[in-house]
């Protein structure tokens, strides 16, 4: 039986497990934004599942009073998609870091975007590998010096928003952990969107790569009159190098794979294995 929450507050979504992140970690802001966003939507805790992979940010499910699935490295998306296909009635949110989604799990991001399954993804990006103590990640800037790149990173910097737009993701947004109220609103919109929602959350690591000052200076809200159906304009904003634009870049409604699959099941006739074997054997 669904547990209906009457006028829930962010506290109603907090578990008894205390976050174990370093003091000042941006993930605290993202977690508080998630509490606030889910409370605004009044999502039943027993009808909501938070799925994560491996990394500092992937401890997320432990801190939330929803169902959770702490999966293996880079595999939050396959689990979240399978869960939504099997249980379309659930609210499914996948969370993780830049390494989980843009490195070992990058291939899953491509296919999740193309399928447009109705899940929400929140990527906490600190441009560094924090759990393994400070190596470069796909979003680290070129030239960045770390213990794994003592002469500077030679690879180019990965652009999450531009990539999501190029993959035709149906809801693309960016928030900043230091602005949890605005990020909460983006999470709320992402969950309400029927389709694959991608939210890039800038979430600094004060221990291994302190980007708070730089992002405080560069984070800029997208203008209120921005046309969220204009993909060309969204790409222009995504490619901006001097500013980190936050807000909704692009959104469109189109059929989701979970909707299409369940409709196909409802309309399908009994499967004729003999005819199938004659055709393909």
C-alpha cells in the first residue's frame, strides 16, 4: 500500500544514516536539493527508488528514506532503466559522479539517451576522482596537475551538457550545489518530465579540487526568456567557456521506451515460435 505523505517536508526524505562526506563537500547541497525537490512533489517514499554506482556521490541512497540500490561501478543507468521497464509505476532516480557516468559508465549514457526511458539522472560533477584520492576525471580541465597527471592532463575536457544535447536527451539542465533551492527546482522539473531527464550538478570537492571560488564567479543563470525548445541555442550556451550556465537548456516531450514497450505488450498477439523459427532459422 502506497504511503501517502500529507504536506511532507525535506526531513521526511532523510534516512537515519548520516552523510559521511568531507566537510564542505558539494554533495551535501545536492542531497538537500533532492530532499527539497521530492518534498515539493510529495513523492511517496515507498514508490521512489534512488539508484547509484560507486564513488563519493554514490552513497546517496543510504541517506534517503526511499528505496535504494547501491549498484556497481558505472552501472547505475542499466539498473535504473531495468527497474523502470519492470515497474513503470515507480519514480526512478539515478545518481552518481562524473567518473561513474562519463568514464566507466559512458556507454550506458549513450543508450539511455536514445531509449528515452522515464528516469531522472543527477550527475554530481567535481571534475576529480575524490573516492580514490584525487586523480583526473573526464571533466578535469586540460593541463590539470594531479598525482595521476604530474605533468598535466593531456586529454581534452568532457562537456556533459553538449554531449547530452548531441544525444537528443529530452530534458537537459544544470544546477550548482551552492544554490540548492534552484537545483531542487531542476530536480523537481526533471522528475515531472516524461522521458530521460539529465541534470548536471556542479558539486565541488574541497579536499582534492577546490572549485568553489571559480564556479561562484562563472555560474550564471540562463535568461528567463530562453526558448527551451531551441536546441541550437542550447548548444551555444553549452559550449560557452567563460561561463557555467545553469537552468534548463532544452526539453521536449516525445514517446518514452517504457511507454512504447508496455503498449506493444498490450497490443501483441500470442507469439508463434514455429513461424519465427521458419523465418529466421
